[in-house]
C-alpha cells in the first residue's frame, strides 16, 4: 500500500473509531494494515502470528480485542461459520466469497452482475421474510488439492 493511501486509510479509520468513542492505537493500526494487505480473510490467530514479529509484546487477546473494536466501528467485517474460527475481512460492502473446505481460508469472489435478481430464482418457505443473503462457493483451494 502506498504511503499516501495508507495515510488516507488511517485518517478514515481514526474517524470511524472516534465516532464510537475509540482511538486509533498502534496495535489497531497494525491489525488494520495487515488486513488491508492480504487477499484472504485471516483468523485472529493468523493476524497475531503475522504482526507478532514487528510487535513482539502484543498478545493474542490484544489482537482479538482490536479486531472486535474494528468490527464495532464498521471498519472490518467478521465472518463466523459455526464452530470454525471467525475470519476477518477488510471489505465491509456487500460481496461474496469462496471458502476452502480443507483449510478454511476465505477469499473474495468476483461476482460482478450478480445481485438481487438472484433472489427472484430462490423461493423460501411461505411466511419467511428475506432480509439479506450470502453467496459462497465451497470447494478446495490449490494447496488443499495437492
């Protein structure tokens, strides 16, 4: 990420956190920067292991706390799947995913042009009011197919 784009991103993040009465700390910035630089959606453990070399005193609990603060202010999305570890996504817009059934990693799915017209072909049971939907393709990533 370029320095100017990172500075603009940090200012937007500072504003979102400020609206919730929170501050942009060094740890929050490091977590946000890591999420901004990866294509998959990591777990808190993966974030912790990635930033630990540059922040040796950070704990896993601190990473969890900061991820939740970023979720609460709307800067990050949390993807939870049953018993599996939650994964975190820097994108907060409505978009779709692919998920590997082997390793559990999640990536954004390029599904331009797929939208509410999809709901026209899906009919839930009578009386069920649809509020939102997710599209997720399940399979095995390149590494898990080896």
